[in-house]
């Protein structure tokens, strides 16, 4: 297993084919991602999987609800709303990641960072198995309708949604900023 190659070649996938994503594979990847996490303490999180037609419809409805209620967006043609709904329902699987929070902000931030690191491991492991992912954190996911659907508690935070599926074409690589451009040496 060449991790450097996997890291370099991994892409965010936005176009999925209709092949279903097996829940067993998603669980296998989650368990492997947890094993790769380099901390003694396991991140505090939970996941919700939407992989059936009904669950994807419910997810889409909750994601669209804030748009429908927004006075400015009400003027969007029904075609646009249907496009967004279809986009969510056509993706074979959605893995929703929810992190626990803590009254101590530092503990919350540490846990959130740990969950994000673990989810990055998940993406790399998924790529190795030819399963595409797109980590989504759009503002329309920050709605009380979605939080209610997910039965989120006040001590939880939505990390994001991984849209999951198989793909027919690998997107071209984007130009990345070299590390040297973001590098500063602290001097006296």
C-alpha cells in the first residue's frame, strides 16, 4: 500500500454512478479509519448513514427546507429546487458525521480536530477501494430540520456529510499551492 500515491491521487468526486454503496463497506472503512487515528483517546463522534431511496429523500427534504422558507430563495424556479433535490437523492450514499462537544472549548476543538483527522483517513481508505467521496459542509446543512432528522443533541456538532459513491471518471488534479508558499520560519 503506497500511502503517498493514494494521498496524491485522491480526488473529491462530484459525479457518481448509480451503483449502491454497501453499508458493510462503509462500516469497514470507518473501523479502519479509527485504527489509524494516532491518539490514545478515541474521538467522540457518531455517524448516520442515508443509503436507501427513502432516507435520501428525507435528507434532501431537510436540506431544502431552509431554502424553501427563505423569502429571497422562494423566487427560485421549481426547476432549481428539483435539481438540488435530485442531486442529493441520486447520490448512492451519504455518511453524516457528528462530533460531541464539551463545555470546555479546548476539549471541543481537540475532539473536532480528531474527528476531522479520522474522516480524512476514511477518505483515503475509500479512495483505495475505488469509492469516491465528497466532504460537504454547505451552510444549508446547518438547519434545525436536519438536526431534528439526525436527532442531534445540544452537545453535538455537525462535522459534515460525506457523499459516497462509485465513479466512472477520475477528475483532473487541481493545481495545489506548494508548501513553501505557506511556510514561515519564526526567527528572533
